[in-house]
C-alpha cells in the first residue's frame, strides 16, 4: 500500500491487519491509509471491528497479523515513540473521580513531560475549547457522562499530539456540547492534525470527515468521501449508504 498519494503523505498505514479472539476474527485483513491532516471516520455496526482496530493502533492489543505504521513508526517495534505523537480518547471514559477536571488533564500532561508553565496555560486553553473551563475546578466524579467525555478528549490532547484517535467522542453529550467538540475537531484539522474518529452519528461523520471507511465483520466494505459514497450508492445521506451495505441501522447502544 502506497504511503504517498496525490492527497499527500499518509500518517497512518494499516496493511492486512488481522486480530483473532479464540475462534472469532474481529479484524480480517484490513488495509487502510489515512492521510496527513485528514479527518477520517471509521464507521460500522457494533461488533464490526472498529474499536479493536483502534486498540491495535494504540498498542493496547497486539495484532494477530499485519502491520501498522503511525507517523512513519512501526507500532510493534517502536510503540514507545508512537505513544509520544498519538493522543487517544477511548470509548470507555476513564477519569479519576476524586480529582478535578483540570487536575485530570494536568496529570496526563505531566505523564507526557509537558513543562509546568506550558501545561498550566495549555490546560486552561483546552478546557475552554471543550466547554469546561467554568467547571474545571469541580471533582470529575460529579460530572455528567458527557462532561467526562469532554475531559477525556482534553486529556488526549494535552501533550499536543499530531495524530489523534477519538472513539465515539460525543456519546452522551447535549447538542451544544456536541457542537463545541465538532468545532474543536475542525480546528485541529486546520492546525494540520490528523484525526481518526469512530461514531454512530452519521451527521457527525458527514459534517467532519474528509473520508470515511465503513467496515463490517472486520473487513473494509466501502471507502471514500461522504459525497463520493452518496453518489456511488445513489443515497440521500451517509446513513442510507450504511444501511444498503450492512443491512443494519446504526443506533446508539445497539
């Protein structure tokens, strides 16, 4: 798979990725290249292999087969270097409930050796971007689910990574908070960041993503921009494309 394309350099190259769990093939020879400074949506029904793919990208799971390169680095042999350039907001929100929101963010910044003066400034800036500056001093255990998701995003971005993985970033958010996160993701792209997100919200994918890959049963079944996929399948929107290809309607918690 080429790492150079007419769209520019590739920040993530997945080649023949396979992940087996006992007799279940969660990811089946998946190959995708994701361009530098692109917002890429990884879509599919629950159980399709999206989160497994993200976990292999982050090094949380060891692939059964295939290779992954992130920022030109091999995820297998150079995992520590990969983690320095990668920011990850996982599907399962993990915050320390007895720390305040901003203390959670600063803790992760310190783990990445962000200098204290930079960390103080950046923490305030990023909490404002995710709409939590006024609540930054509250204990995270008192936050709603949507607020915890926003703290998780802030934690993923505090060390200013160049490549960002967001697994279901806006689940549980009210419309105003969701829009704030959309604006923030668009701003990250404008700054040259590469963003990969999984989502069950097709309006989110259409609004944010330059391209999307739809996977099912661990295999890539469609790839292109939202407009290209609508045209290719004669669909009115991305959800119609999804239903045509998988026969299943996306819905949260399904």
